[in-house]
């Protein structure tokens, strides 16, 4: 399992070097995840599989976040009224070669959920 996660993070780190979105427009995106800490927005992520969210490693690197204070929610338009709670977090895996928030290289993390989430609304 650890080898699979490491391989996924390495593969995704290649894509993280791309430039940002140009000329984008709002879309209905039920897979966009809001990461909350003690009730406030902490970071965001993307549901990439029924039990996995990808986010930035700097969201968790060097921080002593109490897992009980972390929560995930997702919604089609990102409005508070349409967000739904996601299952609890069971594991957070930082890219093994991420060196800290002063660099964007390998700034990837995976969040494992306790139960599968249906990816469509």
C-alpha cells in the first residue's frame, strides 16, 4: 500500500509543475473538498477516488493539527448551504520528498477517508 501511495504522489508531482488555469469558468464540481479546521476553512482538495482526497502538503507540513478538529465537506457549487459532510479522516500522507512550504516542488498530500464517498451528486 505504501508503495502504491508513493508512486501516485510521484506521478502527480509531475503534473503539479504545470502553470495555473487560464481562462477558466465556474463549474458544478461535487468532487471539490473543503478542508476545515476547528470550523474555519483550512485548505481545499479534490476527491480523486471514493476514499481519497488530494490536497497540498503545505496544508499539514509541520503543523500539529488535532485530527478531531479536522473535517471535510463537499458541494456542487461551494456554497455553505450546499456542503455535505464527508466521512472522517483516517490517514494523511505527505509526499515523501516534500521539503516544506517554501517550495512548490512535490507539494502533494493524500487524505484517506474512513468510508467511500459517492463522487457524483
